[in-house]
C-alpha cells in the first residue's frame, strides 16, 4: 500500500561520477602571485645599484679576488682573498648567467656575447633578465630563481648597510600591505599609501620576514 505513494525519481538511475580532474595546479598565476612578481622585479632592478655601491668601497681592487665558475647564494668567499667584495660580485654574476644562458637556449635566442666580468657585464645580464622576466616567472623552474633574486637583494643590502639610490623599496607596508614604501631624505622609510614611518632596522626586519614568508609559501606548495 505504501509503495503506491512512492514518488518516482526524476532520472532512471544514479548519475555517473564526473571525470577526474587532470589539470595540474600551480601556486600563483600560474607560478607567482602578482604581488610577488612586483617584489622580484623591484629586487632584480636594484641589484646593480647595490653591487655598484659595494664595488665603490673597494675601487682599485676590482679584479683582485675574481674567480670563475662560482655559483650559488650560500657559497663562501675564499679566506685568503684580498677583496671579498669582488668575490661576492663575481659570484652574483655567475648566478645571473646561470639563468640567462639556459633561458637564451630555451627561447632560441643567440648565445650570450662573451663579456669580461665586471660592472658592464653584470648590467647587461640584469637588463636581459628584466626584459625576459614576465616569461621567466611563468615557468615552474623560476621558483629557485625568484628566491635567489630576493636573497641576493637582502645579502647586498646587508653588505652595503644601505639601500640602492632608488628610493622605492620592494617590501609590502606592514600596516596596509601596499608596495608603496620609499626612503625619505632623513633615512627613514615611509609608506605613501598609509604614511607609516619605519626606521632602517624596522624596514630591514620587514624585508627579511617577508622574504622568509615567501620562501615558506613556495616550498609548502
């Protein structure tokens, strides 16, 4: 009797399960968040200014400690080098061309011109990477490159104990999260969006914390 009152189903059988998702997810758009792209671009753009400041302190010893083939951010300079700063800048150039050379090959560009190591070679490599940065940061292998750029910016900032001549800082404002922090004439940093004022120590601490957060986010993905 109860069966006569049973409401019929709107479909004859249980619907089939959807096909499994085959799209591979990536962190960001598709690798980096747009805000991180701005941070990396600003840091890369400032590397030569910082390197030039460091070199100015040891002018006259430019080639004293140069060694070829040095790569890797954590590599140590030779204890007996008469110019550790020159060693560091030589190491920086090695890291830059370690990205430039395979990218040129992958894109079908001509081989990097032979350059004598020094300021002009470093600037040429940075200019090339800046021009190609949008494409580079869309590739999954760019995770290490982006983190290396931020690490080099932090390392050279500590080496020179100052920021590059450009007043714009790559950090997010700790108060409003906008990337509009600039250096003032009296040595402080101020956000142009919310007017938060920071000392050099506060700025450097925020820079270090944000770089660590970005590192954790990328490796947690």
